[in-house]
C-alpha cells in the first residue's frame, strides 16, 4: 500500500523516497514492523486472552512442569498473523501473484487453526476440529496453490543453461524467454534441474499436462505435511516458534538468490522473476516469530495454538514451492518431519505389536519425539528406546532442537554450492 505513495514522492524528488525501491530496505523495514507489532500489540492481545479466560486445557501426561502450563493463554497465533499481514500489506507489491497467493494461504490456514482452537477453548471439546476436516482444508489450500501456479501466466522462470568447455562449466547463461515450467531444483546434483514432466515421457504430447498434475499433487502433499509437522512440533515452549524463525532465514536467502539474476547465475540456479517480493514477506515472517518468541519462550506466557502452528508450516511450504526449492524441505524442515514420523512410527508399531502379541509396544517413551526426552527411562513404559534415563529439562530440549535446526539450515544453504 505504501509503494505507490513513495513512487509518487520519488517523482517529486522527495528525500529518501527512492529507498523503497530496494528489496533490502523494504525487508529490513518489514522485519522491524513485524517485530514491533508482535511485541507491543502482542502484549495487549495476551492481556485480552487472559481476561476472557482463553486458557490452554492440559492433559496430564506425567511430564515435568506440564501442569504448571494449565490456564496459559492460547490462540496466540493471532499475534503472529497480525505481525505477518501488516508489513506484507504495507510493503509488498500487492499485484504480485506470489504475494496474493501467500496472503490467501496464510489467512486460510490460520482460519483452520483458529476454528480448531475455538472449539477446544469455547466449546470445551478437547478434540477440537475433527482431523478429517483439517486435512480437507489443507488439501483445498494446497490445490488452490498448485492450480494458481499452473494457470497463472505470471508464474514463470528463466532456466539456467551451462556453457561447457573441456568438460568444465565455464559460464551460466539464461534463456531469453520467461516460460512456464514444471522444473524444480535437486540438491547435491550438478545438473540440478528436475522436470516433473520428464517422468511421463511415455505420454507423448500429454507429458506436460501430466507433469503439472503431478506438481499439483506434490504441492498438496507438501502443504499438508509441513503444516501438520509444525503443528506436532508445537509441544514445548518456543520450540515451533524458534524453529520456524530459523527456517524463515533459510527461505529469505533462497528467495533472494532466486530472484537476483547475478546471484542465480553465480550459484547456477533457475531465475524466478517476481520472487523478490517473497524476501519482504519472509522478513516480516521472521520478525513476527522472533517477536512472538519474546512471550512464548520458556516459561511461556502464551501459546500459539493451531492458529499459529498450521499457518507457520503452511507459509514455509508455499514459499518453498514457489521458489522451486521444495526438494530441500527434508533438510531445513527435518525437525518437523522427524516429529511427524515419530508419531506415525509410534502408532504403527503399537498397533502392529498389539495385533501380533496382544500387548502394544512402543518405539519411544512418548511421541512426538520432543516429549520422549521428558520421560525418565525407569517410567515403566515398554519402549524400545529408553535413553535418556534421566529427564532432560524442557528449556534444554528446546535449545538443543534449535541448534540442530541451525545446523540443518546451514546445510540447506550449503547445498547451493555442494554440487
């Protein structure tokens, strides 16, 4: 909204108005605004939630310090939502297809989470929104994202072409035309462009359509997987918030190099016109999560609830798909996937052993994985993995998960040169 104003002021030679043309300036400004909103407005929202007694209902799982969280305000994802939307609306180009798509996805995913939190808090139903309705909502959002990226003429790339001499890459050039493409980036591989359509060569002239349909299916899966992964990770104070902030930094870097022709050429990756606006959006995302962490760090004054966790995971998924780095998600979102896999493996193994022996066994003392470390090894739980024997304090678990997340973030960025 501010861009047209400053473009007009720039024409009038107003001092400093030209700064808004720079992505770095707008991104820094978005970060500051988001951080300010999350910390200042967030405090008032927390007070309002406390007055309305919007407190978390805690199930007694015999975890250290767990029952002390009872009554802590939840639905704090509203704070993150506001802190993301305001700088995005003020500082991005609102006619950019990627920004429109992100705004819609952010609001819709927050809406699904808000509905779940509302049922839990106000309807006193601990189960919240039924799981199948959550999945249906996520599938619809993933379908919308995939279809827009398929149908919109503004969604184009300029493919990188390697110039060889004596079997060595001497230069990277870009095709003159901006084209729609089903290509994405593969990490760790020299010729790192994978064309989904190439998987359907047997379909002849229909392979491109099949490639796009497969791309849409991949988009739906990623949106569901990452948003649910973030939701499962949100089980300890600051864990999902801090992890999302780290991932946000990775996506800012990846979006910036993908939208800058010089950096894209240097790193030999495809150039994606228009994706520079994602840098501004994700800078606000980082500011929002860090600002929320001010209140969400141990001991938490507020929980984000599904309103925040589903939204954070969804934003991460959509941005990754837009910049064609979805195959890097298993690296920089590894924590989310490990948390999800720990739950799936726990349930599968319990059902399998109960069917075979009549007694259900577990792999972990408790799932998701972060709760495994809060149970002592002598808790009387029949689990394959009993270590650690001693309970690890929640704050230490969270910080250690953050450290692992930082290592994975560095690895994800390093893949740009590890080919």
